[in-house]
């Protein structure tokens, strides 16, 4: 007989007629999957009862773009723009494995404490299958089911127009890199772990590399995840490199489609939006880092109107602040009001939750993003006595605009009780933070990898020129 658990006495958040509403119900699961969402009061046979009285029960939060290694750069990078901020990442290859793992260990706890049950970690440095497997174990140890997208590229920001023009990677260099990626894929996939290929961005990969990664992805039946159209300089880069837009370039390489998700997509033409919609490509909206780095505000309403699935990501902590999907929800809501003049286009709190859970399903699959029969028992419990929910008005408004991680009491992933009564074990938090702090000390030397002042000035001049155009 399979063990069944019945969560009783809580209010379950579900989507009805386009709105997220809470109603009392009992959730029953077995083997990690929900088998029944029953009306309250109906007795459930052969199940261990767990009380969720005074709790709002919502689907686990889906974070579709994150970089765990970013934890090591807290407070160390230039405050933007993107091209100046990101350049020291070139030194990632120098990091010791134990530092990278310390970052992943704390990232996993920080994600869990803010209710994230599924995450795409666009992970660097992707130097070996061994390291990637160890990072996945860091996530496993707190109970999070992570999808790793090893970050791959062969051009630097400084080497693409309008900031510079580096030498084109040679066929031998591309073959060597592809061989390393193939080894990594063989060493990680097929072991019950989720893996995507993570080209850094169209302009940071040569065409030969993108074609090779696409071939590899098809061979191993893997999806692809990459940054795209993040910065205002991006259109000039695309024009200079390919004589067309980035999304058209990806279409020309036959990369678009449901197995591709693109993070950011701030700067898109109407033609590019149509290409994304027609191909079924998913966009991951990262409003907080886009604002923090001055990248811009993505055209979410236009993407939704065209029929593009849009998921949400927090992006890394060095850009976005502490990992907190509640902030992403609020920023998604608020920034839609700054992007377009017509209030009729602004996103409602219910639509923001659609992005989180329905958009997230386009990336993570149909078994997540809802509390329903057949779904994974990935559940976040929030305290309805928390100030965010008092007085009780519209629960979607309160979740998006007022709640924060302190409202979370418990998290279940695949039916496992991985966060209990508000905190993970105190000692575990201290250990992870101490480990992170040690790692942070040892990589402080990476500030030496800051790009020269002349490069920073070149980036600033390129941004200033744009705003004067
Ligand atoms: Zn990113």
C-alpha cells in the first residue's frame, strides 16, 4: 500500500476563469503526485493527515532563470550597465570547485526559503561533468529539483560590436569546446538529473558553436536556454554581426521552437515577437535585474498578445539582490506600468501569477504550476495570519503586492516536507552562510579582473550615444 498524505484545513489557490482564487480544500498525494483535491470535510481513507489550518496553499514557485555562482560576486561588480557589470565573469574558469559549490549550496537554501521548488540554474563555470553533478547534489541536499543549463560561449562582450571586434573562433577551437560539452552531457544526462544546454547568448557564440550545440541538444533530446536581447546595445550588435535581428538569426540557424527558452528579450521588434510566437519559443522575464542594470523593461504585454509563453526568473543575486521571487512578482506588476502609457495594457496581479505558474509550465512541464490531480506535490504554505494577508481582500493582490518570504511557513517538493515551520534548520543556514563567506573571501581577488577603465568608458559612451540618438 502506497503511503498517502492528506493536507487538511488549508485554503488552496487555484485558477478559475482567469483569476486566482482561494477556497478550502484537502490535498491528497502519494508517491510525490497529487491524487485528489477534495472538498473540505470529506474524509480521506488511508491517509496520514497533516494540518494546514490558517495556511494558504499555493503551487511551488517556478524560477526559470538564475545563476547560483552569482552568490560569489555579491557587492563586487560594477553597478552596470550590463556590459561593464558582466565582464569579470570571464574569470569564472579560475574559481575553485569548493567555492562554486559553496555558492550553489547557499543559493539552494535561499531559493527554498523564498518558496522556489523548480529552478533553471544557468550555470558557470561549466568545466566538467563532475562539477555539474556536484552542483546538482547541492540542490538535492535541500530537496530542490534543479535544472542545470551549463553556460557556454566563445566570445566576450568586449569582442563584439559596438564595443570591439575580436578574432572569429577557429574551427579547431569550436570543435574542442563542443567536445568538452559533449563529454559533460554524457557525464550528467541520463542519471535522473535535468539538464539543458545553455549557450550564453547569440552574440557570445559563433554560428558554428550554436549549430554544434543545437546538434548535440537534438542528439540527447535536451532543451536550450540562453540570454537574448538583454541590453539596449543589442540591436547594434546584431546588425553588425549578422545584418539582421538576433531572433531572426536564431530562426536562420533553426534554433527557435518549444525546446528553447530565452531569458530577458527586452529589446525586440514586432517581427521578432511574431517569430517567437509562431515558433512556440518561451521567453523568461527578469524585471529586477533588467531594472538594476539599466537594461530596460521587456514588452511582456506585446509578447502575451502575440501568444508567446512568458515565464519569470529572478536572475542572479549580484544583479537582483537576495533571491526572492516575490520581488520579481512585484517588479513584473509595477514595471509594466512604466513601460506602456496606456493603463489598459498594464499587467494585473492575476496575470502576474499566470506568468509565474502557467508561463513556468512552458519551461518546466505540465506537472508543475498548479495544485491539481496528477501534478507534482510541490506546495508552498503561507501564513494567512501574516500582515500581508490581513485584512483579507483579494488574495492574488496580496500575494503579489504585499507578501514576502517571511510569509512562508512550509514547503513540500514532490510530497517531501523540505521546509518546516518557517525556517530550515538553523545550523544548516549558518553552515551554508559560513561556507559562502569563506568562498567569497577567496574570490575577492576577482575584483582584479575588473575590466580596464577605458573599457568601462567605452560601454558608457555607447549607452550615452544611444540615449542621444
Ligand atoms: Zn542571466
